[in-house]
C-alpha cells in the first residue's frame, strides 16, 4: 500500500495514458481530472517540470508574466498578462508563476518557472508516476499498449506530451564536431573567443545574449532572415528578451547577424573554419572561429510511434495532426504541449499559432481534454443555453478580453451554435480549423487576428447551411471591441440567427 501511495498509477488498464510531466502533461492531467476522466500520468523524470528543469541555458525565459496588471491575478482575464502559469479553476491554483518572481524582471527565471510548475502539481493534486520510462508502444485490438520500465499500460487514447526535447542538427558536413545547444559550456568558457552560432531562432539569440559579456566576437548565421516583430503570435520570433545581440549587430559592437546557408564546418587546429553562402546578399563567406555552437532546434522523441503509422513532417521533427491534435494517420494517438504546433491551423496572414510555448498550448490541452471527454468517453461537457440577448455581448466580450483568442489568434475561436432543436448553445473554445472544415448546425465562431499590416482586429466566421463566410470587424486603437460600432456590426452579421 505504501508503494501505491508513493507511486500512483500502477500498470493496468486506463481510458487515457499521458506521457510526460512537463507543462503540457500537467495541464492535460489537470483538465482530464476536472472532467472526471480516469487516466494515468507517466514520466521518466523524478520531478515535474519537463525541459524547464534544465533550460533555457541562460536561465531567463522569453515569455513574460506581469505581477501587476489591469486585472486581479485570480481573474480569467489576467491570463492575458501571464504567459507562463498553467490554467486552473480554483483561485489557489491560478497564476502561480508570478507568485515566485522576485521583481527583477517580468521575464521569469528558469528556476521561478520550475517552482511554479512544481507548486501547481502540489496544490492542484496532479499526481505523476515518476521514474517510469516509456519503452515501446503497440496496437492491441481496440486500443494501445504502452510498454514501460514499470510494466504495461493499456488505453483507448494515448496522449504524448514529451515535448520537442530531442536535439536536432541539420545535415551539414562537419557539424558532428560541434556541440548542440544542450551541450554548451558555461558562459565564462567562451571568454575572449570568436564564437559562431548556427541558428537565429530563440536558442540562437539566447546564446548570443548570454555570451555578449564574454565573447570577443559573435556571429549568428542561418539561411532565413531574423523575424524581429514582437507582434507575431508565435514565439518563433526573436522577442524583446533577446534583442540585444541584434542591436549589437546594427551598432557595430562586434556581433554579426548574417543570412547565409552553412555549407560546411572544418576543424583547424584549436578552432574551426565555417563556410557559408549568402542568401539575402549573395556571396561566399568564410569565418574563422574558436568555438561553434549548433543552435539548430529540437525534434520530438516519438520512439516507435512512426512504426504504428504516425506520419511526420518538418524533416521528421513533428507528427502530423488534426485540428484536435490527434495523429492524422494513427487514430487514438494524441499530442499535448509544444508538440501541438504540429497542428498548424489556418495560418492566416502566414502567422502560425502560439502552440510552441506554454501560453498557447495550455489552452490546446484544455480543449483537447473536453474533446476526449465528450467524444471519446461520453462525459457530458457543459454547454450553457443562451438567450438571444446574450449572444452579442458574450461574443464581443470574448473578442475583447478572452485570453484564449488573444494568445491563440486565428487558431482558437469561441463558438455559438443555433439549432432549431437545441436552441442557442455556448460551445466554448474550439480549434478554428475544425470549425471551418467540419460541418454542423448553423453557428458563429469569433476570434482575434493580426493581419499582414500588424493591425489587430476581431473576425467572425458564420456557418449557415453548411457554408462558411468570413467577416472582419473594425479594429480599435485600445483593443476595445465592445463599442456601439462593433455591436452594430456584429448584430448585422447575426441577422437571421437571432431575432
């Protein structure tokens, strides 16, 4: 009995098995528990937290949590200002990351994020079977069998939340001689060295930012230009936290940010020679460097799932997924956490969702839990009935303050259905791609979008008679979409749906 108390979820049959105790797995387990769906949460780690127990290497996150904001920390609207805490229904479990921040920055430290996740699991009672390594997976009639170091688990739905944690390097001659981001040395080891960083995404800029006080020269190189806009929905952009290296480049401070394809890396005694071909500016470039670091990203450790039919893309680094984060080729296998960026959505104006980071994928997990509960296990999920007079105020408020719509722009939507038999129902948050692609009763979905001119505006998608129409409402300088003008616009679009 003591063993069962210390290590929950012994091997056996469960409706759902979740792999991974990072923020994606914790959020998924919490959400399923709130819905009464029995499941097992397994992790090979000793403690919850996932990659945040080790990274970012230079200890400061790129996403912010503002301890003081226009809304109380326990309000749903505060999630708009807190990009790092997990979602909860009870006040004592909400907004936990800001609780541990020391006030030196509104970007939490890695240790503050780690503590916030640990505390969420402790307070919310999210139990994890730690030290349980996922070893293999196989299909077994109506379900799946997960083989672990502790024994076998049988389930109808498997949720893989192991993160994009597998170091990945592109096929560049000589790259095997240089360390990946996960293997770099402490910053002082690069003192007075010329450093070439392969990659200009988050990890590349993080390394450059951390080495600015130490390195004699820093060069960041990759084929595509750096994305500098901080208004992009995806944290693939180089956000304000890591802009100093680019400023150093622009002001001639010894840092160079180049657009070039890396053709090869050659060892030269104690250093390296990096051969490049310019992309934005054509030409051949040769750099001498004392140290080279591959900040080339990560892939998903899928184990043997491809053998079960899980298709991948992005050079095999992500599983292909439906709008509800199910493998598009292997039914019953779902994904949570940062892996959900493999469900790319509509990608309006070329902008991806924010599923690569906590502030985006925490909502995906909650929506997936409701989907599994309703569709997979027949658990009723509340769909409040609305009066006609409720519809316009509800949708305008959601477009103005709904954190799901702001964090997952043009990716998640708030849906209201109009069914002659059931009446007007608040369907809550759904993937916008699902709403657009799948038929159903007459309905309206609202979301928030940032267009190709970086202007933010609400958008309305009307489904009627199986057809979808998209309408853009006017923007507002202060992002207030509850004005008389917006009420009139939305009422006009809802003619024929409500009286």
